[in-house]
C-alpha cells in the first residue's frame, strides 16, 4: 500500500517539485519502508530491503551531485546535463517504486526451487577445505584461466558467498569451528581482493557477507543495535576513506594501506571518484533523456544485444561480447574506440534509464514492474530461510543481496540472473539425484 500511495504522489507531483525535492520524498518513502521492516523482532534480510537501502544511498549521492551542479563544482560526473535533472529524477523515482511494487506483487510465487541442504558435518568440513584450496589457487593465479566465463562466475560466487554460509552457521549455532571457517575465508578473500582485484567493490564484499551472515544467523533484530556491529562499521569507514585512492592502484589495492602508492598517482586524484560520487546515477539518466530528445526512443535497439546472451557460447563460439555500457559511452560521446575496435569507456544506463531509452514511459512502467516481480520469483526459488544448511539457496540468495543493494546497473543483469539460476537449478537436480541414489542404495543394503 505504501508504494502504491507514493507512486500516485510522484505521478501527480511531476512538474511541481524540483529534482532535489523528489529525491528527498523518495528517501523518506523508502526510509519508512526500511523502518517498518526493522520493527520486527526477527532479522529477515531480503533483496527488497537491500534494494530500499541501496536506493536511499543512491538518493543521497544524487542530492550531493545536484548540489555540486548548483555550485558549479562537479568533481566526477562532468557529463551530467543539468537541464534534464528533474525529468531524470522523476524516471528514477517512478521506476524504483514500481520495482518495489512488482516485488511485492509476486508474493510467495517463485520459480522451481533450487534449495539443497548439506546436513552432514563432514560434508560441510570438506566444503570448507575445497573453498580454502580454491582461494589459495586464486592467489597463486590458477583461477585466471577461467576468467570471463560462466564457470568462473559460479566459482567466484561460491568462494565469496561461502563466507556468508559459514558466518550464518557460526552465529546460529555459536560454533567455534564455523567461526574459524568463516573468518579464515574472510581473511583470505580480503587479501585476494587487496592484491588482485580490479573493481573496488570487491574489496568490501567479504566484509559485507561476513556481517550479513553473522547477523542473519543471530536472528534477533536487537543484535543489529549492539556492540557487535562496531567492527563491521569500522571496516566500512576505512573503506570509504580510502576509496578515491584505490582508483589509482588497480589490481594492487594493498599499496594504499602500505604507503607504496602508484607513482603515477596525482595528488588531485585523491579528491576525485569518492564513494559518494561514484554512487550517484543522475548523470547517466540525464544523458538517456538527452539521447531521447535528440534521436527519439530507440524502440528496443539499445537492449537488443541482450537477446544474444540467451544463446550459449558453446553453440556460438564467436558470439560478440555484450557491452551495453561501452555502447552507451560511445553513443553519448564520452568514449572512443581503441585500435582493437573496443571502447575505452563503459558507463551503465541503469535499469530505469535503459527502459526509458528504448520504450519511454510505457517501458519504465511495465519493465520496472516485471523486473521487481522477476527478482521476487528468483528469491523465492532460493528458499534462503528454509534452512541454514541450504548451500545452493544461500549462494544464490547472497548473489541477489549484493545486486539488490547496488540498485542494478542495466537490464543485462536479467540474463545474468537467469543463466546463474539455471546453473544452480542444474546443480540442485544433480545433487538431488545422487542423494536419492545414495538413499536407495542404503535401503537396499539393509
């Protein structure tokens, strides 16, 4: 009901409120939703809750960006188009609300379940050692050969979200063994990110999953407001404080903390690309509006490459890479082609922006509702809270968590989510088959 009421408010207030006022209204709206959720006694983290929180973070960053524009001091997003800010904000507000509404409309509906439980301590111990060895191989560089394919993606997910799995078991059962497992994976994943990751968010992922798994395992909302939250907050504060410097030390983030900064780093760089600046998305959406004003709606051509993603590379070895962000950068003139024919820049359109670019307001309304509905179907299929031993559901649910708080980059994520779900569904079917075979063999033996 809350989302429906605010949706009407956004629709009738278009043209009356400034972009900043609309962003404040959306922040209040989603803030009420978060508070309402947190009033319950049991911790139930869902993609919808994290989406609310992610949108609030983006809103604050957008308000900061608007203040920079008004002060003529745009430090990062120099390509923002001020005259389209109000329209861009309206697109963002309505799309975000419709995504939340679509999620709620799904109710308890879900795709075929992918939950699979590990119910033997010895199997869980084997899992830990497999993940530990996999992490060690990554540090030694043996995982690089898989980079770029779907297997590598699953490999990375299991490695990182294994932290959430063991942290949840640690807190749920107050187990020193599971605590050792969770903290060991946390340390080695963080170290791996420090010495080899290129994307800055990968550095904070182990902390995100450790804290999420721990508090979900504790189960009671009161623990979120206790001393237990301080270690995680301290790590987040340190991360935010060094975020600009990390940009100049790609694949060698550890040098930021050891004082061995890249020699090419300029002092002025430290003031650029801060976490708040990088969280804003208004620049992208204003450029979407500008492209529509200049060329008209793209009628699906902008998103057409996504269709090719549905064709497995096994069947089409020469399938071109899907790089919507690179196409967008070239289309709006903030990128150029290299000698190899690739773009030297990539900028996400946002889900809201891409829907508007291709199909206008009809696309925003229908597409946003479908997007939220689809997300709920995937979440319900994971059955995340069915059991803390639900390995497959935990990994997929953890994947949905991080994507939700990131507010999604573009529509390409739909294909990514669907393909990942299908792989986990296959894993579940194979696991169920062998589990049933083992059970029948044990019965026959008796």
